[in-house]
């Protein structure tokens, strides 16, 4: 873990320069509408999604009715497949099934799995613990009734990117304690501590797509009085014990403020005896897996992510 600024891919640098010229100076003052609009605009930089079979579904949790989008490789909607319950990024405030459609379709098609994308409740309409509770309910429902989604019960994983990775780990930790037989954690540039104090968060706090002011705006929208950012209910790295969790594949990026906390989680798992493969993508930035349309180097990186997921399900 180093505070030395990374050497970025040229296209990634050009994108950041362009975004930084147009971004409002005070990110903390952006409204929820601004944050969500920015997520929609960012989604336009993704490559078109591959052809897959999609269907809409829903899950009654008792507290809420969650919308699901279920992806299957073409021609395999009725086959029993490995499954990945997936949570999109966006700070628990922005992002949705549509902003991440290209990514989730790519993972399902390339890894030959059935991906269940969860439209969890966002803040500030519903603050803590809504998103956490939704994610746990979705994971437990899938793990306990794999036949409903035609899943191989021995190959069910939980995944997510950015704040969706935070939800994925929190749900995995709780579901594992509840006895759910999960086979995989699959994380892309995850948030492991909402207001982390790690070197990359300081060194890359401004100008690297995801700035610290935006992270604080996300936190303010989600938190409730009395909830600390290092509480185990929101910060997966604060857990006292990581043993017994399913194997993990974790992808981080050189130019991502969240880099160090993703790597710290990998190290915590490894110290606890959990099999974990960590990949750091050189020269790339946060959300690179959704930026292939403007960063050519993100395309082979995403291909490596897809191959890693396929390998995890066959390991």
C-alpha cells in the first residue's frame, strides 16, 4: 500500500481530465438527483451489452418487495447453472439495474452463469439498514431456494461492485453465520469502509472519478444518528472474524481511492485461512469495468474479470 500517485493509462487520464473540467467543485453539495444523473451519464461509457436472456422477477422480503433482473446465457434459461447474486454500485444512493446492465449481462454471458441482479432500496428514501437488510434477504432467499432460479446449490456466489461490493460482503458474512452454503465472494473495486483512512483514500481523494467529498455525500445520505462509519453493520473490514467465509476473487484498480481497502480485505481473508485471489489492474481507475467504450484498456481487463468468474465457478 503506497501513497505514490499511480501511472494511469492514457485514455483513463484523458477521461478523468475531461470529467474534472466539468465537475462541480464542491461534490459534497451535489443533490441526490445530481449523483444519480452522474451515474446515468457514466453508464453511457460502457460497451454495448452482449446478447443474453433477461427476465424480470421479484422477491417479497416481508419489509419490501424487491425487483430482480435475472440474466442467463442465450439458450440456457431453463438449464441449471452456477448463480451469482449481484449488487450494483453507486454509493447506496445512485446506480440501478439499468446503469449496470452492460456489466451484469457481460458477466452472465461470459461466465456461463445465471446472474440475479438485485434492485435494493436506495438512500435517502430508505436509510440504514434498508440496503443491508435487502441484500441479506436476497442472498438468503436464493441460497435457500436455488431451484426457483434453476441454480446449482453447490455453486452460488455473491458479488458486487463499489458499494454493491460492500453489500455483497455484509450479506455474505451474515448469511454464512446463518448457515447458507455460499461458494464465492466476487468483488469489483469494493467499499470496505465507508470513510476509510487508508493511504489510497488520501492520495487519490480528488480527481480520480470517485472523490472523497462524494463518498461523504453518500455516507450522509445513508447513515442514521448514532451509526459510525466503522460499525460492523456498514464496514465489512471491521468484522472481528473472517474465518469460515467462502472463497473470494477481488479486483481493484491502481487509480482507485478504494484500492487499499479492497486489498486489505483480501489480506484479512488470507490471514483467516480463506482462499482469496486478488487482482490489481494497472493504470486503471474506479469503475473501469464499465468504461470500455472510452478506455480501450478496460476491455481486456473486463475480459479477465469474466474469465476469473468462470474459473471460480469451475474451481
